């Protein structure tokens, strides 16, 4: 259902002609029934409208959109990695994105509403420091002499474990865990 959403990208994943899965696009193949499994990358329409409004107010003309998991794949991955199959995991400030590539193509994308700011919040609470101090500790700006390094490691490891458990749960859901 696409209620309040806008499609940014559409990637054909699987093609079938007369019930038989094809290894490539069905160009030049004859049949009676064509089936296509498509991966849609969407965003909330309100978010898209907000971005367009801010860009317009700044005098920037937007000609196209690319979702960040798609854009980062072109920068980070090689063709060989995409062909053999891999997962690209981007831990951002507020989200973690997981992009799965198989046979040179994007096969799956998922975004989790958790990120490195959650680590900062955990550090602030666990070490009883301000969020600004916690961010500096996380980034290594503050020397470790002034804080309990073991406690910091436990805090960071706990949140990263949560993040990677979510990722593994997703990979299990799509049949890719342990590959």
C-alpha cells in the first residue's frame, strides 16, 4: 500500500515467463504470461515535500532523487562485490540501512529507525554526562583517562549488539542470514 508515500525507485528483481524464472531480462523471449517481482524504494510524501520546499527556498533546482542506500552503493562497492553478493550496512546518525546485492543487482533494502545518536544517548545516560560530552567521548575527542573505558565499551557494545541483532533478524526474514 502506498498511502502517503512516493516511489523514488523501482528495481525489477525477478522475471518469469510462463512460470519459468529467467536468469536475465526477458527481452526477445516469447510466452503467454510475464511476471515481474519489483523492489520499490519509497519515502513518505510529506518528507519529500519538505525536502523540495527547503531546496526551493534555498534556490536549488532538484532534477532527480537517489535514495542514500542506492547512492552509497556506487561509491563503496565494486562490481565484483555486487556480482558475488554482499550486504552494505550504513550506520547513520538516526537510521541504519541494509542493502543486499546479488548477481550485480539490488535485491533488498531495509531501513531501521536506530543509529549512532542512540549510542550517544546511551553514553550520556550511562556515564552521566551531557549529550555534547557523550558525542565527544564517542568520537574520541575526550581522552579516556577521565572516563571508565570498560563501562564505555560495555555501553557501546550493548547498543551495537542491538543494531546487529536487528540486521540479522531481517537477514533471516529474507533468507540471507549466515551467507
